[in-house]
C-alpha cells in the first residue's frame, strides 16, 4: 500500500478531519487499494444514512436548452437533437404515475428552457404537491432569485444545481457565458430560500486533474450540500467534446467514496452516467457510498431525446421498467428501498468535526 494512501485512510478511519492532501491521496488510490476506500465509505454510509435506498423518480420534461455547454448533448447548438416539451398536464400525470409506483420524491428536470415561466412551473409544482404525497426536487438550472423564491413558495423542497467543476477557468471554458462564481451565488440563494441543495461534479472532464477533484469535494464541504451527483464524463456526439476521452468509472467511484467520507450525511445518487459506462455501475456506486437511485419516470410517449450523452442507460424503459431495474439494482447491492421522503437528515454543512468523533467508534 502506498504510504500517503495508507496514512490518509487511517486518518479517515480514526475520525480526523481530512485535509486536501489526504483527499488527493485517497483519490490516487491504486487498483489494489481502492477496495479499502470503498469499504470504509460503505460503512460510513450505513452508519450515517442507513441501508435503505431512496427512489427519486425523475421526469425529464423538456430537452430545450438556451445554454451551450461544450460537454452536453442538449446544448443549443446541437441541431441534430429532436426537441420536445411536456405539457403541464403531462408532467402532473407523469408525477402521479411515479408516486403510484412508490417514488416519494419527484425530480423535475429540464434544460434551461424559458418556455416554462416561473408561474407555469409554480402551478405544476403546486398541483403535484397537492395531489400526491411526494417531495419535489427541481433541476432546471440558472433562474432569477425571484423565480427560485416562487418555486419554493409553490412547495418545491429541493433544488439540484451542480457546480460541475470547481476550476473557475475550466468552468468558464466549458460553460460559455457563465462563471463558477455566479453558479455558487445561485446555490447560496437556494440555501437562503430554505431549499435542500444539491451540487456535484463531472469526473474526467478534459483538463481536469486530481487536484480539481480534491477542490470539488472541499467546495461541497464548504457549501454543506445536502445532495451531490457525481458521475463520469461521457463524450457526447454533436458536441465540441465528442472526440475527447471519457472519464473512468473507477475515478468517479473514488470521488463518490471520498465525498461520502467528507460528507457522511449527504444524499449521494448512484448516477445514470455510472450505469451508462458499466451495466453494474450503479450497483458498484451503491457499494461505495451512494444511497439514492433515480428511476426515469418520463412517460415513453412524451420521451424524446434527452440525450445529454449517448447510450444513456434505461433510455427505452417505461417508468414501470425503470422502477423494476432500480429495484433489481438495489437488490443486487444487498439493500432495500426506503419508504420515507428521504429529506436531508440535517444541515450537512454543520456536521464537520462532530461526525468524525462518532463515526468510527462503530466502524472497525
Ligand atoms: N457526461 C456526463 N455528465 C454530463 N452532464 C451533462 N453532460 C454530460 C456528459 N457529457 C451532466 C451534468 C448535468 C447533468 C444533468 O448531466 O452534470 O448537471
Ligand atoms: Fe443545458 Fe445543462 Fe446541458 Fe448545459 S449541462 S447545455 S445548461 S442542459
């Protein structure tokens, strides 16, 4: 075992606060070492957020996007993509179906699509909250503070706004016309407005190194995020990065595991991107820190190409099939589905230092 890795792992196991160099040493784990990291992350996950997996049914209601991110298939300049929008009635109906299938959270996700005004989205959120017994997570990108306030007022519980990369230069290069600073300002607004906030990054972006991933995790610790989506980069055709090399699942899993050590109570999904690069990707993620799975509840009849990247796992599954796949995945990981809403157990940002003392007493 490499000395730096062994020392960092021991430090984590003793409950000491991890510094940037420790995170880097853990992320640099060699193939023979990573099972030890995954094992510790799995124990921390079990101890802090339990063994149940939260099902968040995701409805991808529009693939229109006004942004032009270099890595994403939904970018405005991709003219090869057939665009679609679901009506308010279709979104509500789809949410009801997801609720009937047992999802206690509905994630409403789209590209950045101004067609859905704040008023329209608020009506949808209000109806979904009134008609079904679910938590609502929004993932509709950059909006004004007033819009975020309106959504919250309408009943939205959570908001996903990934920071994608903590390297400000890379962020600006990959997301033209936007800055990391602006993104973080929006995440701060969401917190102020009382949302449970999700962030996350893409692992294996061109120009990203271990130091960037370390900074990503430290940033999420500072932000005290309640959720974090971490998945490998998948080169997407008809984008400027279509010919780049993709991220490795191994590095994405290491990033997930280290994030679990640093943010023990944060909800971490086994991502669709992980399942896309490896059929067992989600099972593996559930075994190294993840505790959430997001079955695709977009009705097939409404589903157009939500092709963020090619070959997206489960793209042709009906909501029922997608749920069945999720349940099989959970079973393969030796776990069971949760019955509650899966709200964040506490202010994730405030556990630092406290959790460290308790965790490892029960984690040999
Ligand atoms: N590979 C992996 N993840 C991607 N995303 C967008 N494009 C890609 C890609 N090519 C992720 C972003 C975004 C989420 C919806 O999908 O992190 O937040
Ligand atoms: Fe639009 Fe989000 Fe894709 Fe960027 S990553 S192009 S904002 S959907």
